[in-house]
């Protein structure tokens, strides 16, 4: 069973601070996705990364895929209360079925005004 | 666009009762999934389907059954509800896009308590 380890599990910060969330595995991904989930809702896709070393930016969010495609990070600059939510990484394993994803346990982010 | 629609939103069951969680999507996606989400445990795959008439077990299938008679619908059946099935259930759908990554679209979830 392949595992995705996310850290930290919980993060509580003040508005304006920067933060980084990590997603790690011992296995290689063919692609990796980041989702955000708000209370009472289903996860919503933020980004997909497929190439080792890839960096994608979405406004104040920066996503990086490791060179070896075993890890990823999400960096938020100047966090705002609207960034509050559960951040989930999900990977499709290299050599596995692309239509099945394995999810990490998530990072619960709270941004206080 | 409706996307993925799940019903009911909330349900309380007694131990041993049965129920069906409904899921329908209007995006003509081939792939559909059922997950359960427990606090601090992320999403666990229960069953999935790659097309009408084709289903397969995921990571935690025990106590559940599915069927896929149409592209749009993918109901999840609980035959003998147990307290361990108290969870939030999410249905999702996807299609293969041109970069071979699997973007999944989720419903709003069904919150189930078994007492």
C-alpha cells in the first residue's frame, strides 16, 4: 500500500504570515494534485503537477513538484482568512492506474484575522 | 452546471438497517468513485467504476456494494449498517484529460451516523 504523508497535520497562523505544507512518499508519482476542502463541502482541485521540478503559481499559492516526483509542497504567501480549509494532496502512482488517486490525510489550516 | 449531486445530505441509521446513497453526475464522465472521510484520516476509496457495467473494489470495500447501470449514476449500498460506517461519504467523477492526469470532481457529501 502506497502512502502519502502530509505535514503538518494542523496549522494555525495569523493573517499575513507565510506557510508551507508538505506531501511526501517513498514511491514515484505519475502526477500529483492538491485539493482544498471547506467545511461541509467536497474537495476542489487547486492544481495538478506532472513533471519533476515543476513549479506552478495560483495567485498567492505556489506548488512545487520534487525532481524525483516523490514529494510536493504548497507555499502560501501572506495568508488570508479565506485560505482557511483542509488541504489535501493526492497522487496517481507511476506504474499504477492513472484513474485511481491515493489521498494524504490532509493539513487543516486556520488563518486568524 | 450541477456537476456531481449526492443525496441525502444527512442520514441517521440504526444498527442493521440498510440504505442507498445516491450519486449522479451530468458531465458525461466515465470514471466514478466513492470515498469515505473520517476525522484526521483523509479520503479512503471504497469502490470505483471505469464505465457503465464495470465496478471494482477500492481500499475499504467491506460492508458496501455498488452498481453502475448508466454513465450518470453510481449508487452506494449499505446492507447492514454498523457504527464503524459512521462517516462522511463523497462521490466523485473524472475523465482522462490530455495530460493523463485524473482530475476528480466531488459532490458535497453525505453525512451518515449509525447508532
